C-alpha cells in the first residue's frame, strides 16, 4: 500500500510525495524528506506506484492515532481553492487543519470537553422564535423554497440595521436542522459579536459549536471532532469556520458579508465568501449572505440576476433609523473649538446622558497621539524595524509600533538634541477617553480597542459593563460598530469621519461608507429615537452626504460609475502580486523584471512595482505589482501560465503571493 502526501515546506508544498505505508485519508504522518523529518497529510492511496520502488521510503509514524482530520471532500475542495488562488495545495491544507501541521501531540486532546461547551451558553434561557414581520416572513419563505428546491444561486438578505436579519438567519437554520442537515454561521469576528452568538446558542443549545482563535489547540481539535461526528449541527465562527468538517451541508450564512475581516492574508490569501461559494457549489446547500451595506461586488451580482435579492427595508417594533447630522469641523475650528468633540455632539451627549440614556463614540485610531515631535530640532520617534512613526500610548508615557509591536518608555527629553520641547501630534482613542472624562466626570466611560481587549474575556467583560448601564459612554475603534444592540444608546458620534476616505485603496470610500452606516445603526435600536453626529473636515464628500441620508443605493450608483470608468472590480479584473524580502535592492530589481514580463500581454494594465505603505515592516521590505484586465478569469489563466517564470525571477529568499481582489 502506498500513500500520497503533501508537506507544506517551500517548493514541496506544490508536489505530491509517495511513501510506503497505511494511513487513513486526511490523517497526518511523519515522513523523511531528504535528510530531515517532516509532517505531511495523506491526500490519496494507491496499490502501485510509478516511482522506482527502491527509492520509496516508509512512513515514519502515523500521528494522532491515525485520526482523519480532513475528509475526501475537504481535500478535493483544497485543490479547487489552490487553483483559484494560484497557491500551493500545502498552504491550503495547513490552513484547513484544526491542529498545527508540525505538531505531533496536543495537550489535553484525549480529555473530555469541559462542562461549558460555549463561552456564552451560561445563564441563557432557551429562546423561542420571534413573531416575524411581513418582510421577514417573505424572506424566510423564499429561503425555505431555495433550500427545499436545491437552489444553486446565492441569496442576499439586504436589510437596514436593526431590521431583524438575525431572526431570519435563525429560522433558516431551523429549516436546515429539521431536514437533518448541518449549517455554518459565519460572523466577522467572534469576540465582537457576543450578542449574535448568544442568540444562536439560546435558540439551539447544545447543537451549536463555536470555532474561534481563542480556543486552545485541544479545545479546537475536540470541537472539530464533534462536528465531524455529527454531534454538532450548527457551527458558528469567523472566516476559518468555513472549513468546518460538515458532512451534510445544508446552509452557510455569512453575516455582515461586507466586512474586511473575512479576507485572510498569510500563508494563503483568501476571502471567506469565495470559499463559501466554492464549497456550496461542490457540496450542495444554500449560501445566504446578509448585510445592511452589501459589498459592491455582491450587490452588483444581485442586480445582474446572478444571486437572489431579499429586502428588509425597515426596523420592526416601531423603531426608526436615526437622524444623521453632519458637523463641519472647519466651522468648529473657526469658533475656537480645539477638542475632539464638537459643540453639537457635546450638547447632545449632555442632554441624553442626563435622561439616563447612553452614548457611543467611534474614533478609528488607537493610542494617545500619532507621533511625538521635538519642536527644537524636528526629531520624530521612528520604529527601527518599520518605516513608520511610533505611536504614543498610556497617557503619553509609552511609544509603540502598531506593525511589529515594539514598545518602549517615552522620555520627556529629545534623544537627538536633549530638548524638553517634545510635542505630541494627532490623537487616538486614549486621548478621546481623556477628553470625555474631563467633559463628563459624573458618567462611566468604557473604552473598547485592541489595547483594552488584549486579555481573554475582556470583550465580554467591557460590553457587559456597558450593557448593564454601569457605564454610560462607550468609545472605541471600529470594533464598536459591529453587531452590538444596546437599546439605551441614543447618541452616536463619529470622530474624524473622513479620515479613511482618502486612503490609497480603491475600496477606501466604500469601506468608510460601510463603517458610517454600521455605527449609525447602533443608535435608536429600542423605543427611543437616535441621533448620529458625523464630524468631518470634508462634509460635502458624497460618501458622507449619502451615508447621512441612509442612501445605500444612491451610494452604489455613484461608486459603480467611478469603478466602471476605471475598470475596477466588479467591473474589471484586478490581481495584486505582493513581494517580501530583506534585500531591498534585489527586491526592486526582481519586481521590475517581473513587471516587464507581465507587460508582454498588451491587453493588460500593469501598475507598479511600487512600495507598499509602509515600505518596511519587521525589517522586511514590501513591494507590489497590480494587474488589471477585462476579467478575473482571464487574469487567473494568464498568471497560471506565467507562474513558473515569475518564480524564476524571484531572487533567493524573496517570498511572493497573490491577492485576487
């Protein structure tokens, strides 16, 4: 008996190796590759081999007792994903596995699960299905018909914030479970959607399993085994849960499908939506996408009839969308306001807080200040490993790099000239918290950002504090815009709302619009009316103007016109090649040669090579080349043909990967 295996080691990750031995399909084995031992996954069996038998080695060891971590269906799916993303099969398989590729044993794997299957299952009362609105009922009936009829088209549930999309998801899951099938419920980030998870668990109890990065290796492996054994019917998780070992797939739900966190960059660069589409296409089942602000790609697909569109146009229970007011910060400066909070926002907060209501402030920038500057000699603290300034944190006493994690104490003296005239410029959530506490000393303030949520359970603790009204003001980065439902929040403020609009990315305006619409939706979700104050220096920009009018469809018309003119997705193909090397001169030379190679096809537009921003991270230089063409499919075909030539032009220790936009 022979086994064909894949190792995720450099060039070997694209090659199938043959060994003599008997190990189940999808199991991990230890093998000798040259003079070293490596871990590999079994992807096929054969009774004979075309390789010279004298050169075939024995499998050194079968790991984890021969447990089959991946089914044949998942291995086949891995091949499809590798072909789509032009990456190695080994990289896909490693990402799919719930256990480390290079690890033989996991501590505690043989122990039974602890008596707390879900972090949010405690203290929850089993929730019964809610009474549906007419629009919700129509959506559920359409989904039911699609599930029963085996529809091949994805479904888009486009509903305004607070319109009851979650209840539609839950009833869709009930339909699948009643048919003895399984479902995957994807959320952008587990730690940021506790109320969503609580809703699923309270409805379905022990039928639910959660896959997320906070699980230990043993917990993740045991959950994986329970899913594969059919003990779990509903899997809730972030993007990697799309690989869950579901045997009888009936439904994949992708909530907030527009979120950028569904895109993964690392050994394999994939989008969970694409993988979900590939999976349901092969395994059957329905793909249900949901959002109050669908991505332009998904909405355009629905408009073209490639997917079915379901609408929830209003909020139930008599609540209404909040009023959105644009605040021109140029006028505030002229009036002498120098703080982060404008006069209209400050007055509204004071009024609503006095009535026992709550406020939420979004400032999508961490830290206390963006950089520290010497007023005498102009010195700025820079990270020695990255081309970026160090950010001030913890009340201006610590300097941190937001890329490599470097941290050091901030001296009051300039390290270059010895001056005491060190000035902090810019602001972040820490400075906003300081200002809020000074303006509203009698109210509790909760800050939610990466710095306050680094400890396990901190998200849940901080949100519980705010939800139980022990705190009246919640402020933080974009994580506060996702999946939160606090009926007492009646005032929302957005600080520097236009800061992300001019970022050098063709999706920057769309992502800013999504963020504004989502955070606005946190206001007025109960019986109390809500108001949103959007502070900006460019209040006339179409992104802000249309967001203030809750005009998603108007925004898609304007943005589509601009994208179509420039042939950006979804109206043209775009693939980006990213290159990494510690040798800047060689990297520049290699990327110039690769750009010349790719430019041989005169129908394509080659952008670059250009340095990414920042150019250097953790002492590694970063360059990219973007390729624009008539379609994604044509670009994929072209790059498959050129892949070996690109590889040959990459100098030693230059790593490259593909981003399909």
